[in-house]
C-alpha cells in the first residue's frame, strides 16, 4: 500500500523534487611530469658518470686482482692482457657490480671480453640513487 501511495505522489504534479545540478569537471588529457614529480617527491637527474670516471673506478677495482699488467685501458682484454681465467673474470665482474650497483646478466657476462665493454655496459645501465623515489616518504 505504501508503494502505491508513493507512486501516486510522484506522478502527481503537486510534488516537486529538488533539481540537482551535475557539475562535470574536465580532467586534463596530459599531466605534466613536473606535477607528478612534485606530488610524489621524485627527483630525476641525469647520470653524472662519464666514461673516464667509469674507466678510472674500473681500473682501481681490477688492480685489486692479480693481473699481468698495470696498464689498463678500454682495449685491455681480461683473458689475454690481464691473464684472468673464467673464475677470475667472474670475480672481477661481481666486484664491478658492487662498485657500480649494476647487474651483469649471464648472457652479457659471457660476452664481455674487454674493459671497454664493461665501461659501455655500466654507462648504459647505471642509475644514480637520486633517480629513484625518495625513500623517506615511504
């Protein structure tokens, strides 16, 4: 019975329902990266490592191993010039991973023959710590 009364009241012209205004806001199709970086406290700075810096740090790491020569440059090979076997090369790559905070996958580690290839890999895969999300807000 209540349902019938409600229907009759709604159908009658004496009942006025309030008009609700619908406001639609347009969201931007593109959000500026600067807005995102300010909102989430992300800093993006370019890698400050140069080829010379990577070579200098790599040479200092490699000198910690027993190598044949102290003259290490980009064309220096690990096996022939430095006299490393596969185990020494693996240890050197692990030390370089720790130095630059990069990871040599198995395929890349098997293909690396010279110090220059290591330098190029580090430059291509190095991310400075400033380029990550600020961990204090987590």
